[in-house]
C-alpha cells in the first residue's frame, strides 16, 4: 500500500507540473489563450480534458478528498478559502467583460489588466489603536477640511489609470459591480449588488477603501469623508462645497442646485412644493422608510440574493428605493438621456457628491441598526461569508467578506451625531379613519366598481395588469385578529408581486392603503404605504453565449402593521390598496397582483 501511495504521489507531481505548464500557456492574456478564445469550446483538444479528468480522479485517490475541495480553490489567488458548506456569492475576477449603460450604450469599465493576475490578501481590521475617522455633515465642515479634501481629490484625479487608486478606477468599480460586468464565482450568472441584501455592505466597503486611499494620498490617517445630511432640513440641499474646484461636476441638473430643496422621493416630475412643504414631506417620508416601513431586516436591507441563477432575487429595501434611487436621479443632469453622471449606475461614482450621498446611506444603516438595539441583520452564512475584491490604500487587492464590515467601530470610523427630526414624525391620516371608511364603503355599494381602475380581485394573473393608470384593488387580510405576541413578533406585509418592467427603463409607482383621494395625498399622510423605483441597470450583456442575465420579476414588500393601526383598520377583513404610477412611467410595466403576508 505504501509503495502504491508513493508511486501515485510521484505521478501526481508530474501531472501537476504538466498542468502548471499548460496553465501558464493558457493563462488569461497569453498568446495561446488569445487564440483559444476564438475557438468553440468543443474544439479544445480532448486529450487536455482527459488529462484533467484523470488528474481529478487521481487527486481523490491520493488525497482522499471529494471533488468540492479542488473546485473551491480561488481562481484569483490559488489560495483555498475556508470551507463553509454553502455556495457563496463572489465575483469571478477572470470574467470582467463589456456591459451596457442604462440606455443600451456599450461601456467597458474593466481594469487595464485582469485582477485575477494580482496577488490577493484577506482583509485585516485596522489596529484598534489607530485614530477614529469621524465623518461629519458636509454642510458643517470648515474651510480647512475642504482644502484638505480638495487636495486629496486632486492627487487622486492625477493618478494614472494603471493605478487602482486613481479616481476613474475608483468610479469604475461601481460601474463593474452595478452593470453586470462580472460573472459570479462558480456560476455563469452575472453578479449584481443592487436591489438585494448586498446593497448596504458592498457600498460600505467601497467608500471605506475610497476614504482610506484619500487619507493616504495626503498622509492623514484621520481623514474621513463627509456625509450629505439630506435626512434633516439643514442638509436638504446639495452641499455648497460640491460646487467648486475638484468637487464640481458639470453633469448635474442645474435647476436642482442650491438653494433648491431636495426631493428625496423624486419621480422625474418636479413636485412644485415650496421649501417648507418639501421639507415636511421629506421628513415624513424618512419616518416611513426608516421606522414604520422598515421593522424587519428584509424590508430595510433587501431580499435574500444567493448564488446561481436560482438564487437571484429583485426586492430592494426601503432606503435603496428612496432616497437612494430618487436622489441619484434628482442630482443627475436632465440634459442627458440617462441623467449622467449621478442618474446612471455606470457613471454615478464619477461625481464626487456620490461619496457623500453614500456616506449618508451608510449612516442610515448604522442608525437603523441602533434603533433595533444592534441585533444581527442576518445570521445566514450565505450573506455573512459572501465576499468582494477592492484595492486598499497601498494598491493591494483585498478580499473582504460581508461579516468584516458589520461593525464600523472595528473599521475605525464613526458619524458625528446630529438631530433626527424624522424619528418622531409619525404621519397622521389625511381624513379621519371613520369618515374614510364610510366613503370607501359607499363607493363599493355604487357602480364605481365597473370602472377600469377598480378590481375586486387582487390577483391579476400571470399576464398581469399594465400600470398605465391608477389601480385600486380590494385585498383580503388572512389574519384579522392577532395576539399581542404575534403582533410583537410578526410584521404584516403588503406584497406587490410579479412586477415586470418590460424594458430597462426608469419607472416609479407609489402605494396607498384606504386612501380616499390619492391625487392630493403624499408621504406626509398615513395612507402612504411606500414606493417602488426601478432605475435602469443595463444588466443584459454576458461574457459567453449561454451565460445567464438573471432577468427576474420584482416584488415590493411593505411593512404596514403600524399604518393599519393608525388607520384603525388593524381588525378589518379587507383593505383597499391603490397603486399610482408616477411621471407616466408605468406604461411598460405589468403587475401580477397584491397580497398580504406576515414576516417574523
């Protein structure tokens, strides 16, 4: 037995040597690799395939392991990630390819050479003794800070594109991950980081490294990004520091520059509200997105997107839908078809205000988590151990897991505390609930149900109903009476399901419950249940024929327990749900139906 093992080991060594030579010839970018790319996969010499199969069989005999060991070796580094027993979401660095902008314009955001050819290290937390970086509201920073930040930004913009710390390379990281330029590791499916539970952690990691690079360029290990404090009245304009010098971006909507108050629920149509009314609407909207509509992790963080084509989902969390999407659109230039720069995913990070916007998005995550007494968002290893690659302040490629970014104290940064006016801005019904109930019952008893906008059934079938006009549907509640314990543990969820945006276009609709007049009611009223926003994503190009683009229909999940209580409808058998398309954007969208679920 010993001699057989010795012989097998020697034979394995020779095969490894041979395959190592072959791998060198066939590595991405080599002369032979370039020629093989032009060949059909079926024309690859059968002998190479046979040798590979023989190697795998021999490896199992000699090492006594199953096939999963070898396939788990990381293609970028040759190192073996720790086995978790689950298939993780991660980018395949050998697959970066062309993608599309929101308006079908081909874009190529990939680095000048494949990152799979670089050495990779696993993320290490900064020393606990290192200085804490304090992120301050952008409208409160002083001239000294602005000068320091401007210097760092100027240096970054002067770096060669070959340098992964350069400004355009930083911006293109967002383009790569947001337009489907990477395939997933161990899958032909494209990787996307929007509209799911990847949204918050990926963007946190991106701006974390961006911040540290800026600090390193000016030799300041205390440097911290500012945040755009758009959730509070003093910060509800584009910060003035972004109107000059290296912070300036010519591709913005000039009508939205200061002193114009931001519309954090923007729908391509100007609200027409005065400053005070816009601020009040914004504050009420924030209460819904952060408090009453975000009581469960999936509602706030987004749906559970997992590896492979079957793991795909499309269910953004409250903050990603708006203010995130809405403000990207609001800032972007109305002179461009895609509202570049901020209004399009591929170009958004080219505008310096992107980083202040996402710093506040990240801050919302920290506040929401604090409101939940720091309970874990998810304990699923398919989330915790999913990983991405970024270059650090030393231009070193780093592999970082989601679990590594969950505690910002360990990352050595924090946010300066300011008032949260939205925290106690619980909206009130636009009409006293008893009066509204009587009006709705009267409409039921009349012939208004014959109008095309009304539907007795909330199930519209697989073909769905086109959202080219307001839709009103009567939805049954499965549980009329719940125990105190059930109310504490379960959130009642309004689900608008089977949302199919036929073309990759911007679209938005708002959702109301038991509303009498949706034309005069907005987020400042309790009847408002939430909003849906689809930003054009361009995720349609694949690297190889047969790769999956993961085209899926969306579901919108809205927490309504508190809303029903305030509308005095928490024991009603049915509720009326109204879907209102905004800005004429629903003509290319169908809805399969509306239902109520319960989420623990």
